[in-house]
C-alpha cells in the first residue's frame, strides 16, 4: 500500500513492467490488468488483412482477457518475462 498524509491508498494499474510486478509481489501494488498485446495488436491486424485480401479471417473473434495479475500470479509473470516468453 502507498501512504500519503497518514492515509493509505489502494493502487492498481493497466499493463505492467518487471518493476511493477515486483511491487505486486511485495503487496505495494494490488494488481495489474494484463492486456495481451499480441492478441489485441498483431492478431487483430492479421485478421483484418486476411479479410481484406482473401475475403475471410482465421476466426470470428479472439478472447483477449482481461487477465488480472495479482500477488498470487506476479511470480509466474516475472518468470515468463525472464524466460523471454513475454515482454513487459
């Protein structure tokens, strides 16, 4: 928790970095929304490109979340960044 003038603040965020994941792991930050950049960015562009050039897309929709990274999932998210499986 963050403290200001004797009052505690509950803080959460969208997206995250390795530093923010460490803050989640320590309990300073409550959670972050994992935005799934690959699914929201690349796959959306790929689907539009296939539809415009070929007349069809791979599927009608992609489930992109939301996924919440909280204290229980922060260590796993940090490990996936260190292994190169995802970026932050």
